[in-house]
C-alpha cells in the first residue's frame, strides 16, 4: 500500500512523458492489488493512482489490456462503501473513453447493470459519473444489441428521471443527448416523452 502511495506522489511531479510510458505490467500489478483486496486503504490508494495515470489514452488502453474493467465491475458488485464506488466510477469514466474499455464493459455480464445501478443509487458524484459512462457507451458503442440491453435494464427510464429531478446541468445535458440520439430506437419506450428531450 505504501508503495502505491509513493508511486502516486512520484507521478504527481513526474513529466508527462514518464507517466505515458508506463507498461502493461505496471497495470497488471495494480489489477492484482485490487483483486487481492488487501485492505480498503490499499484499494483507495490504487484507485487514486489509476485516476492519476489514466487521463492519457495510452495508459487507458494498457489498463484495459491488463484486465482492469472486469476487476472494477466485480468490485462494484461487492462494494458498499460510497467513496470506493466513486473512485471506481472515475476510473471507469476514463477507461470507457477508449473503445476497448467500452467493449470490456459491455462484455461483462453485469457491466451495464452495475453502471445503471449507480444512477441515483450511491451518491450525486457516482450518479454523474455513471451518466458519463452511459454516454460513452450509448454514443460510441450503441449497437442495436446494446440499446436493447439498455432498455431491458431500465437505463432509458433512469435517463428520463435525470431530466426530471434536480441534478447537475452537465448530467442533464448528457442524458438529453443520449435520449435524442437514440430516440428512434427508444420511441416505443413508455417513459420517453418527446417534450422532455
């Protein structure tokens, strides 16, 4: 755990070139730490380290190659701690900006369901991040099968709910964009009112 915290401190002052040249083995070790569930403190430190190195596209891809997405989804399925859920959701936001990250999320049997469950299920921060993940999936990986799964899981209803409740402007904008973009597919959904979008 202390090694992870030390690495995070080092990366905060490192040159971007050093941070973007991390190898897949580095990410595999972080995946192992998360998988081993050493302690909540170690998990949080590892997630914070991932957040600090995954803004760069190369690192996102390497993290996905190391198997981070399925480990994070499995962790979300077992997680009851709000802050850990928020940290996991931030890493997922980052890795789902890469096509491979979205593909891994969709490949996991509980991927979309657990992300959908975060909308109004944990905290305002987790809700906003969940909508960002759903936005990435719907806008860039929204095949017919994916849109059908989103309908079956109640994602459309949750996005409509986002428009109706008091939440952040950006969150509402993303929800509205998703609903507009796929309105032809979801037009038969009983909850979709075109006046809202």
